[in-house]
C-alpha cells in the first residue's frame, strides 16, 4: 500500500509540473497569436459587415421576384435535375465498384498485381473485395491470381 501511495504521489507531482509547463507554452502562444490575428480579424469584420448591410435589402427583393418566376419554370429545371441525379451515384464509388470496373475493362482478365497498380489498394482490401465479387457471381477466377468478368 505504501508503494502505491508513493507512486501516486510521484505521478501527481509529475502531472502538476506538466500542467504548469503546458500553461507556460499556451501563454507564450497566446502572446504571439493575438498580435498577428487581431489585425486581420478587424479588417475582415469591417468588410463583412459592410458587405452584408448593402446587399441584404436587395436579396430580399430579388428572392421575391425569383420565387414568382420559379412557378412557371419547373419544366425547364426538371431536365437539369435529372442530369444532377445521374451525377450523384457516380461520386460514392466503393472499393468493390472500382475493382469490378477494372475487371470489366479487360478482355482476358486482370491479375492481382495489375489491380494493385490501378487501384492503389493493399492486398487485404483486394482479396476481400475479390472474394465478395466472386461470391456475388460478378467475377470468376480463371487461374490463380487471374480474375475475369462472368
């Protein structure tokens, strides 16, 4: 028990000394930062306030006009929305999708080394994705290490 108490005392002393050192460092950092950061904040705040005050009344008037014009225009924007919906599924491409696309692009098949080069994935990720794709029936192993689409 005495050993534990002694150890706890030494730990608490070291923690207090560390906290004092951290406080000193933060004070030094704070002394350096306000001088540099104070000047840009003041000028940026003035610009933002001036910019917000002038366009604010114009925006409210413009919004009312735009909302009135939007009612007959949904037919025109409908085509644009379809284009944007086509783009959204392409953004979140998974590891499995990238490997499947690489396999589909080859006629004779692709090796694991070629997949590593094209996808920049490690061997564990590749083996897991290839296993899942083969279980789903999307690809097949022609030879050991050579995969082709089914």
